[in-house]
């Protein structure tokens, strides 16, 4: 199910929102025609039970959308915090290269410069394949830096080398947490299924309620669909690793990269 949801990541969220509106419009029309057929020429109560049920289901949908949107915003906030923690870990590792002797110090700095530049270029591109390659390249560079730190520690035997080794380990942990949060912790498939089912059910009941009343307001139905679809679009964008509206800025990482390049031979 996760792979099925990820297939829609390349599609614009605005396009998905328009498709969502079109489908629910058809569902509303189906509900309206069904109610008209069931009603026939009979006179019904002024406020049939369908009106109350429609309000209940619509309210439940609104609650679920609010709950899901809040969770997506929290996830986005966590990703921003993890991005900052990742940058800080890289900076700490770069600062602690001073404990290394040459040529290990220069080599470690060059690895860190490439490590950060590869990640920034991939994020700026917005290309999923390039980001995947950057993640793989980052793992290779981490392994090279770890081997360098262990060899330097064994060669030196000085306890001060532990600060650099620990910094390299923390940098790897920060990267793992960031990648996992951005690519793995997506909204559950069952939650998406529940939201779509409630949206379809609320739309169908809205059409039925209008059909039983013998009158309908296209303006009200359209306003409701646009409102719910707008929230759906925001949730879809927040749930994706690569966002269109809520992008994680990297000014801190870019400033760090400039400083690292200046200080690297």
C-alpha cells in the first residue's frame, strides 16, 4: 500500500485536488439522482433524517481532516528540526577535524565538503532519483569518514581523538534520523482510505439530502468541495518527501558549506 501511495508523488498536488473535486462532484450527482428516484412524487418531511446524517458524516470528515493535517504539520516541523540537527552534526564534525594530523585532516575536510554539497545539490534539484543517489553517496562518504577516524585513532592512541570519532558517529545518526523521517514515516494507507471513504460518503449523502428536499445549491456544494479539497492538497504536499508548498530551507547548510570550502585546502 505504501508503494501504491508513493506512485502519486510525481503528480502535482493541484492536479490531484482537481481530480478529487471532479470525482466527488460525480458522487454528489449520483446521490442526488438516487434520492430523486427513491422519492418519486411522494411528499417527505421537511427535515428528513438524511439531513442529520449528512451533517454528522461531514463533521466527522472535518475532524479527521483536522487531525490528519495536524499530524502532517508536526511531521514537517520534525523534519525541519532534524535538518538543523543534521547541519549542526556536520559542523561539529568539521570543527573536530583539527585533532587530526595531516594528511588525514585535509582528507576528512574534503569528505565533509563533498558530503554536504552532494546533499544540497540533490535537495535543490527536487529530482527523486538524484536525491536517492545522494542518500547512497552520503552512506559511502560516511563509511569512508568512519574508517578514517578509526584508523587515525588507532595510529594516534590519544584520547582526544575520541571527540572526532564520537562526532562522526553522531553525524551518521543524525543523517539516519532525517532520512527515515522524510522518506519512511508517511501517512498510513488505512488513514488515506478512511479519509477518501468519508469524503465520498459525505458527498453522496449531501446529494441525497438535496434530492429528498427537491432542491439543491450548486454553490454550496462547490464551496464545500473546494474547502475539503484544499485541505487534502495541503496534506498530500506535507506527506511527500519533496514538497511544492512547504519546503525545508537550507540557508544554514549553505552558509556552512561556504565556510567549509574556505577552510579546506
